[in-house]
């Protein structure tokens, strides 16, 4: 019996691949619309067209990741792009366009009406249903970990035992004040695993999407594909100030700097047939009173993607026996310091297919576990955590602010697993005394050779640091 936590593209892909290998699969989720996968607008980066190459895609990924990517992992994921592409086609997926996005040397981003995530998630969900996968609609509140082994999960108080547990529950961008992602992405199961002995990696690297829209309906995303179609970024004086197709960290910081003086806008008025090309974006902007075919669109960077997560190997095994992690919940060095646009959905599909092979090879079989503690708690004061991380671990960071954030975090009454994870983000940001990719320190504005590496975080290292 295999348990998969998370109903996004990574979790659905893993479930389908495992079911095809003959495993009895249970997928735990709170509805596919509550995932970042469903909200993904742009597309999937595949190096499969004539004129493109795996090598070109690899080089773009490493350049965007500021050269601390694990090169073996990058080659492993991208070389399996054609397999992932064929897997989707076998399910009946029909892509409409290929787009050029920031950081790519070739228009290799395959899209469907710039609502790619929604379409892929729905197709994967239907296929999973056809294969007889057992869907449990509920929240996985805690992992059942004992003496370095994972025995399953607790779902709203009920213990579900699994021979292998695959964490596909997303990242932790919902721990920041402004994000267009799922509000469920608090990373609580990442924090839970770390509290119970797992190793985390690269927690300081949180990508801020340059063009968020903060309105009456909340925070929404203006896809990078809009800039790929020619939209320009201008300041309050109407002046263009950055190459819109630079990697996201560059563009986000440029916008942040301009916002110290005034508003920043996206000018998409020259894009023909905006409504047909970007129906979802057009609809919510109209509801907000902005007509993108005539008006400038006010934008602001927002927390978008966490490169960090549970540390996993090339085959998506975590440091806890029988616990695997895929998609945004995992970190194995693929993205480095900054994710290349549309590599996230590629990683979701590749990691989902790959973990099924790993579980098939490992053939985990668990003995009787006895009693396992349910460590789930009430979430507590999440809003204070979000404010602290946004203020002190946001787009621009410094020593004084990070230390202040750690001090303020100590006084927040929040689930200890959230506090541990948030503290890990701040401590990793404090330790990385340089600027690289999504991590920018104004007191250390340049990259440094000594930090050309990942930073790992564990509960044990924290106790040693605090002398406990």
C-alpha cells in the first residue's frame, strides 16, 4: 500500500505511474483546485522541438540557478523531458502554443490557453480515477514517523498506514504575506518531517514572481508569458527600466527598487487578442476594473515558489526511511538558487514518474509499528509568521533584519512545526552571507565562492547550535 499526499500534478503523476506498476495507491488531497499545480498559468518546459537541445535547456537551468544546481540532477531531470512529454500525450493532452519565457534561450514552454496547470490537473485526475486509485479527501495533518522510519500519515486524526509515503504537498510560499499560490502551502509536513529527524535543504531560496497583482479579490498572478508576448514594465514616469525576460530574481529586484520611488506597471496594450491569449488573466483584471487592452496593469513581486524543501537524493528518497518527496516539497538541487520559468511542472511530472520507479525498486514492506504519536496541532498565529517572513526574509534581506525576524518569531504562538520551518528559512538566510539567485543580501550584494553550495537544515543541528 502506497500513500501519496497531495493532489497536484506531481502527486497525480506518481499515483498513476504507481498504479500502472500494480501498486495499491491511496491519494490524500483537499481537492485539485486547492493546489499550486491547478493555478499554474504558463506551461511546461520541454526540450523536444527541432532547433532546441537538452544541453541548451540544462545550461539555461544552471545559469538561472546561479551555478549551485546539482548538475547530475539537472541532466537527469531534463534528459527525461521527452519521456514526460510523451506521458502527457498518452493521456490525451493537446498543447496549443510554445512560448518564450525569461531565462530560456528557446521558446520551449508548452502551454494550453495559459491555463496549463488547470487542464493538466483535470486530465491527470480523470486518468487516476479510471485506474481505481483510492482518493481520500481530507488534510494530512502529520507524518507517522518513529525511529527514523515513516509508517504513514494522520488524516484529521485517523492513522493511515502505508509501506511507502510520498510527500507531494507543495512548498511553503503561503508562509509569506503576499502569494498567489494555494493558502494550504504552509509547508507544515516539511516542518513535521524535519522535527522528526529529516534533513531540509536550501530553505532560504524563495522565488518572488515579478508580476503579481494585489486587488480586491486577493493576490493574483500575471503570467510571465504576457511579457513573453511583448508586455513592457514601466515605472510611474512611464519609463522602461529592465529587460522583462531576464530571470525572475533580476526582474523582481528591479521592480522592488523602482517601487521605493513609486508604482510599477505592466504595459500589455500592444498585445493583440489579449483576451483570447490570456482568458483567465483578462477575466480577473476586468473584475478588478483594469482593461489590459487599454490600461496599465499595476504589479508587485509576490512569493511564488520555494526552491528549498525536504532534502532528497537523485531518486527522491528523503533521509527518513520509506518517506519520499517530489515536486515543490522536495529539494535535490535541480533549481539551484532560482527556478527557471516553467521548470516546476516539468519537475512535477519527471519526479512523479521517477519516484514510481524508485518505490518499485525499493519494494518497501513495513512491519507492525505499534503506537505512533499524532503530532498535529492547531495552526495558531500564521499571520504573524507571514508578516515576519515577508518583512525580514523577503526580496531584500540583511543581517539586522534577519536577526530581528528570528527574535520576533520566538514570541509567536504558532504550531511548533511551522515555527521550526520559518526559523529554518531565516537561519539559512542568515548563514548565506552573499547574494545569489532569489536570495539577495544588501549587506553582502555579491556572490562568494565559499557559498557555492547548498545549506542544509535539521532539528538536530538547531539543537547543537543552541547548546541544547
